[in-house]
C-alpha cells in the first residue's frame, strides 16, 4: 500500500493514524532531521538551561560556563536516571539523585562517590552526558542525533531567507515560558496546516472574523500616516499581495501583505521603537517582503512552524498589535501531539507593547484562544473519524491546483501568487515526507 503519491497529491490516512507508520517516522524522520528545541534568549547566561525533547528522548539545552550551548541527553551514564528534573533554571552542575554522579553544565562528568575505591581506573572523559549535534540560525537552537545529517543551514535551504525576514530583523527574545498543551491528533495535522492553509479560514474561523479579532484596515493605514507614511499604487505589488512559496525539502509558507507600497518601511502592529532597527537589518528584497506584511505562516520541515499576524484587540481602545509565535508539533503517538508555543518579542520594544502582544496571542492561540480551539477541534476530529478500517483505507486529497509560478521574483524558492486557496504547499510537504519514509524501505 502506497502511503502517499509521489507528488504528495494524495496521502493515505494510515499515514496519520497508524502506529506502525508513526514508528517509521521516529526512525526515518525525527532522528535524522534538525529539530527545533529552544531560542538563545532562553539560555542567555552561562548556567542557564531548559529541558526539552528530541526525537523521543528528554534533553537539557544548556549554556555551559564556557558560553557554549549544548544539547545533552537528560540521562545519567550510570543507570539512566534523569539528572535534571526541572523545566528551566540556572546551575553549574547536574546531579543524579540515585547514586550521586555529578556533571558540569558542559556535560562533563565531574564527581563519582567513592570513585577511588569503586572505579580506581575510571576515565571520566568517557562518561560525560551523551551529547546531540547542535546548530543555530537567527538565535533558533536546533539539535539532531544523526551524525550524517547535513549542516542546518544546508537543510534550511531557501527557507533561511524567509527566517531572516522574521527572526533576523532585530534582536528577539522569548517572552515567558512556552505554552504547552496536548492534542489528540497527529503531528502532521498541525505542520501541514501551518504551511499555509488559508482555505479553512472563512469556515473554521468565521466566528472570530465576525467577532472582529482580525485587523482593521483603516487603523493600519492610520498608524502609517502618523509616521509620515503614505500609500503608493504599484501594479506588481498588488499582484503579489497574497502569495505562497515552496522553499524546498518540505519547507513552505504563505505571506499576506497590504496591496500597496508605502514611502516609508512599514511594520504593522509593531512598536514604532523597532521599525528603524527592522529596516536596517534586511536586504532591499527582504525588506520588500517584511514591510507591509500582515500575516505570515510557515513550516520548517518536519514539525517547526511560526506565525506572525496583526490582530485587533477586542473590547478595548488599543491599536492592532502584532504577535510573533513559534510552534513545535512534538509527536507522542500517531494520534497524540504535544504542542509547544513560544511568544517572541523584539527586545527593544516597550514593556507595554510586549504585554499587549502577549494578550493578543492568548486571545488567538492561547490554551483557550479562539483560533486554537477551532483548529484543535478540526484536527482531533480527523483522528476520531478515521479509526476504523474503512476510514483508514481512504486518502486525504491535496490536489487543488494553483496558478502558474511567478517568474522573475526576487523571493527564493517557487512562488505562487493570487488566491492562496490551493494545495501546492501541502504537496511539497508530503512529497518530502514520502521521500524520507521510503528512503530505507
């Protein structure tokens, strides 16, 4: 049985809900790809650490006293007990609570009780905490267990350019610990949706649209006018106001912008204190994408997604506010996903703006957020409705056709303009998924 068409246009539902397929994913995808773990601001000082999960194993992301960030298996080399039970903190060492083996925050074994008697010839250098490969891009920390996976920058490919337009505009920091929740759905339901599923918005999120959570167009133009900006008609800009892009290797996203240029760089919903910083850190081509952008949603294959959008603050007089959030769809089983959600804010933004952005995120994608509830309901429904032999035998359809790719654009990858209600991004995601699943078959 083919789990997916070669071009990703159909995907059999065993791919989502079958535990045997899930086990293949753990071995062939998650152990062999770069997995997002944390942001450098979460481990900013020597001794800072957070505990996360990497392809089924619990790990410590720690900045050692030498200033280097490492990803360490949270398992004592003696009998395998956790050496760090906390979610985050700052420490010079990690000690196993079973027999007292003690490790530096670099992972090196430092102390073994009664070592001179029990292990007189022990070479402690061989018994440090097991370490994953670690790499970063724009402050984003990734890890992998595979010694053969190409460097992170190579694996990101054209998606790196798009990460620059979001995380590379200035100095960002994580605002508070990540929100953690569990959904009874397959991890791919979230990953595929965040490659740019605009098709579901008018139906799934109709209540939110009617309630006024989306941005107010006139308010956005007013915020630009207050900074001396004015709209400039541009036929090319109008055509590229809504676009989807494929960045290779399963990475994809959607960008929605106001269909006009402005005589100043425009970053809707952001604190005006950071506008000049944003503009100075981007190339002219990146600035063209990042300026006047109101929504961007992207997935870095396989399970790291991010979103930035401008939302209306309902029930108060606050202006529309941008929220920038990263999302990890951590697979627990074929039908259970642990979701990590980080809020990113520009470090130079005011405390009042940061709090406003946090409120906007909570209203949309918090544990009780209106958009979050809609999406979790849809994805859980797919898992509930396809447990039997008939439902599992059917295919999901990803055949909706786009217009032809745009020629001559400076945006890396393949770009599709016009209506974004098509499946080209899903096909790119699932063709890469199929390639990796079948690579060792």
